[in-house]
C-alpha cells in the first residue's frame, strides 16, 4: 500500500525518467536541440513563431500519447495479475 499512498501524496511521478549521459536518448536529445537551433537561425520572426506553435502541438501530442501508453500498460499489468490470480485457484 505504500506505493498507492505515495502516489496519492504526489511523490510518485511515473511520467518522469532520467536520461543517462551518453545514452541513445541523450544523443538524440542533443541532436534535436542542435537541429532546432540551426533551423531557427535560418528563420525570420514569423517563421519562428509558427515553428514554436508547431513544436508546442507536437509536445502536447507526445504527452497525450505517453499518457495513453501508461494507461494501456497499467491495464495490461492488471489483466496479467487477474489471470495470475485465477491460475492459482
């Protein structure tokens, strides 16, 4: 029950994860930042504003997809537990 209590009090953040230095995620994040800066350097103010809106929409979509993935994973875990409990009987 400690995990449920910790989740209730906001101490569990399943959506957060650390990116290890020199990992593939770290390398790709740096690549995205580098390309973002290079692209912005070629844009005027209006294009930068539009690109910012595009990035905000992509970020929002990614957040929704991560939430759906979390929910689906949780549901799968519960189904596995239910099956395991029925197998024991």
